[in-house]
C-alpha cells in the first residue's frame, strides 16, 4: 500500500480539518478516534469506520497491522509518521486512527429512569470522565443541555475510553421537556443542601442533575429537582471537580442498590 507523504493530499487536509475544527466535525457528522483502544472499542460495538489510517512505523507493529487489516472500514490509508503526528491530538500517538460517523439525533425516550442530566458542561476531559463513570455504574442514558461541549469531540471521546459506544447520548436537550418523561426522582447536588448524598435514600431509579463547572445549575434547571443533596467535604477545598462529584454520587447509588440484594 502506498504511503501518503504530502500535506497537500486531499485526505490529509480533510483529516486536519476534522482534528482541529469543532464546526467541521458538527457539520460533517464525523469525528476522529485516536488510538488502538478506541478503534477496537468501536469495532466491538459493531461500527464501521469511514476511514482507517495507520502511520508507516505503526504499520510495522503486528498488533496495529492486524487491527488495520481486520477492522471494518470503507477506506484504508497509510500516512507518513509526521502526518499522523500532526493529525493526532495526543503527545505520543499510537499510530492508528479512525474517522467515524457520529450518531444522528434521536427522539427522546418516552420513559426515562436512571440517567444523567448535565447542564452546560464545557470541559472535554470532564465530560469524557463522566461518561466513563456512567457506563461503569450502569447508567445507559445521558442528556446534555444546549451550550454543552460536543460529546463526540476527539478529546471527549479519548477521555471516555470507549464509553460513548455503550451509552445513549442526547445533546441539545431542553431539560424541561424531559420532566414528564422521567420515571425517577430528579436529584440535584447543592453545596448547601441539608441532606448528604450518603444519607439520602438512593435505592431505585434516580435522574441525576448536574450543572456547569463554574456557574452550577441555572434556576430553571434547579427547579426540576425533587431533592437536593450535598457531598460532605471536611477538608479545605471549596468544591469538587464535576467529574469527581458525579462519580461519588453514582457509586453511592450503586452501593445502596447492591445492598438491597
């Protein structure tokens, strides 16, 4: 297979635009999976890549070569190492990446039980970590408000480590439209709430409601919550990273529900 070496190649230019432009990713409904782990996870989920790209050096690695040869894809390309390095968003690229189609927007489910509702999250790493915790704790549905970071941005996908392919992710959702569909208690975190998350009864379905990293929940979103809980912090920190807060709440719910059995 011929190795593409020119930056002026049309495929190289296309991948550079996808790697660097959120607008391009949204407009084309495509994103980049960077690394063998993500490509393998996507294949296990039954996906077929639009383009699979390997670097010339990585292609010499038997494991990468096997993945490159066997992963379902419409097009396979070999790039010079310097081109892969320019497209990859990681410090040390594994030398293989895939261009995949992002899921089209789907109708909201008529009945929603355990889920995450996240308003205005901005940091890609935070969202990716949250999605990973959601999958690990058994959550299947995640709803993101308008103004949130694009769930399929490469940095979010990388932080999620394959979680995207196990979740139903709904973006640009007005939470007020969810209220009548939710068949669970809506619980929000609030630093001044009377009840601790460890004191609250989390047995049964819960729709967790979390706000923006800096501003927290808007008044409109907060009004949807039937209950509010706080995470006790005996130390000197003023607040927790949102990804840490989500993980604490989800796994306290897991602990309580395991105790029912």
